[in-house]
C-alpha cells in the first residue's frame, strides 16, 4: 500500500463526530466482491432501521475479507440531508 491506498480495518455508518474513529468518510463509490450480495440479503437493519452496505462490509472485514480505501483529494460535499444538498449546490455554483 501507499499513502493514498490502505486497508480498511473498520467501517461505521454515520458515527457522531465524537465517536468517529478517524477523519475519513465513505463517499459511496465501491468495487466490491460478489460475497457482499449474500451479506446484504441476510443483513439486519441498522442505524435508522435501514440496511446499510457499510454493515455488510464490516461483517466481511471481520471474516478477514480485505477492503482497500483510497484517499481522494478535493472537497467533500455531503448531500445526505436537504441542508447539505443546498450547501453543496451553493459550493458547486462557485466553480
């Protein structure tokens, strides 16, 4: 590995800032093994009562499946809420 690519040891769905184990974020771009589909089918709902792919990824990590993360450069724009979406639109309009 190098400074931009590293093994993921843990992934947590939307931790609070206080509980976050790092300053890294998932941006929703994945290259995943086929095994993920079986895990998703048996995945119990997590935070907010939803099925989260991060929970299935975490299950596979615990089963010694390797996942590699990549550090992207640029600005992170969170569109997961209406407020974040509006702020992101304003930010993009400045380009």
